[in-house]
C-alpha cells in the first residue's frame, strides 16, 4: 500500500479516501501516536537532505529536558514549513486525530549524535500545541532514537515507535496526561528530524504575509 499523504514538489497530495484513514485513526486513538509512512516523496526528500548537509547546526539545550544540534534558520527550514503548512496536511491530520481548526505548523530541524545528546520524559504542553509531528530526515540508518509514549500518572507505556525510514513521520498527541521521549541515539550514525507542533490560533499564510521571517516554535 502506498502513502496515504505525501509532500511533493507540487504540494501535498492525499492518495487515500477519508474512510481509508480509519485504521490509522484508531491506532492514534489507542496509542496516542501513529506513524505516517512515506510522507515525503523520495526525490524531494533527497533534495532536502542535500540542502541540510550544507546547513549550519549549533548546540541547543531545552533546559534539563533535552539537548541537540539545531539547524540555523535558513531557506531549507522555510521550505519545510511551506510544505507542511498545506490545507491538505491540516485536513489529513484533523481526520486522523479528531481535532479541528488546525491552521499552523512550526518546528525546527534537529540532529542528535550518539553518546552526545539526550531527551527526557516530557509533555510538550503549550496553549497552542495541539498535536506534534516528527519527520525522519536522516541520510543513513541510525540505532536507538526510538519514540516512546506513556501515561503520565501510571507510567504505563502506550507505544514504542522506531521511526527509522527516511521520509516517514510520527504524529503524537499533546496532553498533560501524557509524556513522551526519544531514546538516546546509539551506534555511529546521527538522527536528523524536522519536528514541531500543529496549532489553531495562528495562521501560517497570514503570519507570513505580515512578517516574512520564518515562524518561531510556539
């Protein structure tokens, strides 16, 4: 089965009827996260990976929660934002999650190196973070770097997703009753991803028209 939704150089294309999303939506309902296979078409993915290879990264710490290398704001980040902030993407995510009124996605490209960076259990709760997404942009298979979701109160594990295929994405719920993390990257290859959050209060095109600078993470 091919990808249900794909980001292409011509825009986002939905390849499946809305009712075909039912199994994926059920997975998201139960596990509070799900993998979207083949989100970026191969030719476009190769172009993005090449652009990232020539980009600048700097160390970044999220308090005591996490550490990573973060790509500088550049035209590549702008391209990724432009691709994801598409009405077809918003409609797909809304059908998959049961949310409504998504109007904006903002994120960053990060890289985690083996034995150098970490991520701890956290919730990502914020007034305008409705659902998160992380797209694998790595150029080589990495070890570790597994997405985990658990119930905050009981510690019960809800899902363990190894998103190791470049171009695939993980969509995950944002809720103060939930916590997630990405396990340490091991082996020799780094993990690179475009990760951020869908929101409802901002408007991507309106914000871009008012201020052409790249959107900030909420």
